[in-house]
């Protein structure tokens, strides 16, 4: 657990450099976080981002990793659904699509 906290702190400390080296301008992050520019500068200087803000920044800085993680979670959820019997046959799905889209 201590290692996890240290790794998180290290990541937080690296955020200003990651933001600076990104392809985005600071205004992009300001808009996505819905904060003012002075607040953004203060948070960068003091490493004072909330965990929710860190989550948003991480998604913006590493979109491919976020996408990969979401895919893996969805695959696991699908496997869990299969194990628990929450499945539909191909015919049920086709019938649903025909009814929904009036085909």
C-alpha cells in the first residue's frame, strides 16, 4: 500500500511536466476541468488537484490507455454476464433490432 501511495504522489508531481509536454494548450485543460486559469496555475504549482481532476487529466493525457482499460473492463463484464447466464441468442438480438428499427 505504501508503494501505491508513493507511486501516486510521484505521478501527481509529474503532472505539470506531462501537461506542459502534451500536444494541448493549457486552455484545453482549463476548459475540461471547468476551472479558471489562475486556479489551474495554482494547482500546477502546488500539486493540488483533486482525485477527480487527476482522473480527468489522466484520461486527456493518455486516451489510448483509457480506451484499452475500458475495453478490458467491458470484456470482463461480458464474461461475467456469460458465466451468470445473462445471454441472448442471435435470433433474439436480430428480432430486437428488427423491431427497434422497423426493418
